[in-house]
């Protein structure tokens, strides 16, 4: 089976609330959005800026649709 991959960058500056806690509702909304499109979350990673996380990368995969073969060319 072949897979296609997609990544989503989550900027923590917009996802953190004033208490510094991550917005679970926003993360759930994002995961459900991609899940409805058949994307499966397979990995996460963070990037750091001055010792603190500034972004979370979400990596998704789903089965790659079969290639559509070109119709045969008519011969004369």
C-alpha cells in the first residue's frame, strides 16, 4: 500500500490561553477536521525558540488513491 502524507504547523502563540495551557478544544477541532478527510495522525514534533516550544508539527497519513490510468489512444 502506498501512503500520502500531510503536515500541519500549529503556532502555539495562537493556541495558548493566558494560563499557558494548550487549548485542547482547538487541538481536538484540528484533529477532527483532518480525520473527517481520512487523515490519520502518525507523529508530532515541536520546534523550539529560546528554549521553549513555539510550534507543534502534526504529521498525518492516508492511503494514496490508486493512479488513474490514461485511456488508451485509439489507433487508425
